[in-house]
C-alpha cells in the first residue's frame, strides 16, 4: 500500500467512524423523541394518534383504558363503539363502583390497521396481538373486533379484554353489559361465578372459595349484607365447577346480561357486582389512582 493509499484508507475509516457516530446520535435522538412522544401518550407505533375519549388527569394518577379497534373503517367508528360500551345506560360507567369513580379513569381509543388476520386462526392472532400495541401507559387494553365472531373473554394477568361485535350482535340494551363483566375480570381479577366444566377449576380471591369454610373466612363478616340476589351468603358453583363457593346468588360476574328494563331479557332483581366484588374493585381503584 502506498502512502497515498494508506492516507485514503485512514480518511475513509475516519469518515466511517464520524458517520457511525452521527447515525448513532441521530438514532438516539429519534428514539428518545419517540419515547417522549409515547410518554406524552399521544403517539402509538407508526405515528398513529391515540384519541382521548376522556382524560381526567396524568397517567400515573389514573387507570388508563385503551380501546383498540381492529381494522375499523375509521377512528370515529372505534370511538363510537367505545363510547357505547362505556356511557350507554347499561354501560361500564353505569355500574358501581365504576360510576362513583368515573373521574379516576382515562379513556383512549386507537384504530389498529394491519392487525393480524383473525379469519383463519383467531387464537394465534389474539395471542400475539397485545404485544403489537405499544402504549405502555395503558393499564388495560380492550380489543374490539367488528368483523370476527368469537366469545368475548378477558386475560386478567395481562389486563386484556377481547370483544367480538358479531358475537355481541346488533346494538341492544344488554350489549354494554359485557364490558362491565370483562373489565371486572381485568381490573379486579374477579372470577366468573358460573359453572362450565370445560373451563377447568379455577377458584381464587375475592369471590370463588374452594370450600364453605374458606368462603366464611373470606367474606363471613359481610354475611346477609345486600339485597335480593345480591345478598351475601354461600352459594355453590363458581369459576367453573359446582364445588366452589360464590358470595351471591347472582351478579354481573354470573349473568351480565340481566338488565332491569330490557324487554327481551329476564327482568331480574339484582343489578351489580355485589359487595364482595365491588369492594375488591374499590380497593384496586383507590390504591392505584387519585
Ligand atoms: Zn367472565
């Protein structure tokens, strides 16, 4: 290598180092900007904006629920359905304790275009979906599928809810009841209070004891409190087997569709979570918000 060649090599290396450092600095700048934007809570991947449906205060002081519409036709349609679930007469904020604590929640909506195709394999699409939505401020995510057909469910350990609108049908008075039930799972880790053997045997606090003696130790001090089918006692059948004990004859965690005024549904003399479940929800809300 001649002196001239070695000079060229040195200059090239120097230029490479300078451009790498420059690239690194630019990357750091972009990523910190992205983080700042994410922290601001207005931006999600691909610079799609998250719409605030209701913003009551900073993320750290509130329970933030993000409604993710899966390939809706428009942002406005996602917002319409989220509002219907939350604010209609039988919706999420009609139910205690959510009603009294409405100002402790922030509500966000986002239309996720390019979501995995669920028409072929719903389960695998759902399994990976939540990892695709990067919005760390969301304490709970509610995925709304307007075109798919599956039974709505929640994954409490991950704070996720999956709703399928075809399953839920056209708008009726009972429809928003399902979000009350599913967010009961997600926010309070409350168990289902019905029997369905195929789903296993999954008792646990606050509302599904393994035995009556365990139930007495968990909610004995509330015995006979409450009215009608929400009166606290020891009822067989909970979280999915006959042997487990639930605290009330019926509740939104047993049959969420029972609505007082709906003509097509059974009129029922209960309307709510019952005191044991409501206390758990209050505890979670009060300890994580202000
Ligand atoms: Zn359930």
